[in-house]
C-alpha cells in the first residue's frame, strides 16, 4: 500500500475525545444555496447564526467542484430523480459550488459566534482552499478511499473526522492504517448511512461501539435520518463523541439536501437532548446515587420490630418482627438475615418500629 510522507509534528489538540463532551456539528452542507449567489451568501451567514443559537460546537459547509467529483457522463442520480430533481449530477453539483472567496468571511463569522468553522473538501484543490480556515478536517464517506485527498489532509497535521457510510471494515482499516502510518493525529470514525434520508432500520447505531472496539478510535454519528433527536441522542448514549446532522433554514427550499435536513428549532432540540443524555449517562458504576440516598434509607426494607420487644423476648417473624420499610425509624438488618434472627432472644428493649441490629439478639 502507498504511504503518505510521515508528519512528525506534535499531536494537535482536537475538539473531540474520549473524555470530552460530544462535539456537535451543524452540517449546513450545500444548504446555503437556493437562489441567487448574493442572497445565498447571506443565507450561509444565517445558517452559522442558527447553529450558534442551537448550541452547536461547529458549523460545517461543503466545498467542491463538480468536475473533480464525477466523471463525465455520470448521468442522473436515482435518489434525486425520485425526489423530482431530474438533472445530470454534474449540473446539480455545478449549481452548488461554493466560491473559495466566501470561506474567509464565513470562517470569521463562525468564530465571532463561538463556533468551530469546518468545510468538507472533495479534492486537493478544495482542501488547500479550506485548510487556512479550519482546525479540523472532515472526510466525507465517499472520499474514504480518495488517496490523494487523504494524503494532503494528513500533511496538514490537523485532526480528522472520517465518515464511513457504505464503507466496509476493510475500507475503514485501509484508510485508518494510511492515516496512522503517516501522522499521529486525532481521528474520529463516524457511523453513517449513505442514504438521504436514511430509513430508521438502516441507521445501525450499534456500529458506533463496534467501530470503537474494532479500531480503537473515538467514534460518532453522521446522521441522515429524518428524526431530529432519536438517533443523535441514542448515539451519545452508546458512546458517540461526535454528532453531525444536516440542517437548513427551511426544509421546503429548492435543492437536493434541504428536504431531509432538520430546521433550526429541531437542531436546538437535538442539542438539548444530547446534553441531557450526557448528563444521564453517568459513570457506568452501579452504586447508590446521592439523589436516591434519602429514599433508599426511608423505603428499602429491613428487619423491623412490629411492637415493643422486651429484653429476653423471643424474636419471631410475623409476631414481633417483620420485613418492613423503616421510614424514619432506624433501619434494621438486611431481610436476608431474617433466618438468623428468628427464634433468638432480644438482648435489649426494642421499641416498636426500630430496626433489629447486630447485637440485638443472642
């Protein structure tokens, strides 16, 4: 296998990692485009605002040139044709090309709004234009085997998010080996289903922990499903440390990607759900939580006296002791010890309600 030149630069800090909150990327993609370029540039800035207001960590666009994606004569896309967009794919993509000159202004706006600016590049030329404006590079699913693009992205020494839609273990291993052999850069593998929208039965969230176990990598989800919350929240519960979701200002706008993208209010709901799930995940250790301590002491059963017991009385289950919730009374021994208490004599006067303790019987 060909190898990229080894980058020996220090390992850069990544905004994602196993001990960090989920890195949430609002994927604007090509959804800034829906009309005249001037108005579309304004829409791109509004998308950045929407991502910031929703609470995302990053906003991402797509930067490509149709001629460096598809071969001549590629024809129509079946999934777009089914959605009523019946043009040659080169014509469709040609109308969605982002001028490189827009990148600096969008990146500056994103920084002003407290967001990481990102842009998926689809060729080396695209990546060269994008690189000065980003601290993290994104590899789209379709580019997982784009040797020349990977070679350039590795040379930047920047962290990589790599989507794996329609990829096999062999595809992922080859790309990951190529990256790891060339540079010590942080990499996150994103489970992705290359369908727009992805049907629920194809989302395959259990691939997220499987990818982590198989490749020893940080994992996440690039979600194409229609529901704004279910897959992202469940992904985080399963350990995802990156979540990417397509969004638009209006799902009714013309263009190939608006219809399956979520709207700003849904993006905000997704972010809230992810942060709530992160809080709910906990440590994974099964122990008594501080929040349940009071109820645990009040209502978990013990061996309790059901009436006043005098020293020397025989303790008998169902007569003067029983397995009960203590309430505000001192809690007694674990009910599994009732067989050790039954038939023994009390060594002290025990008021009704009190728990039977070690040393209270002989």
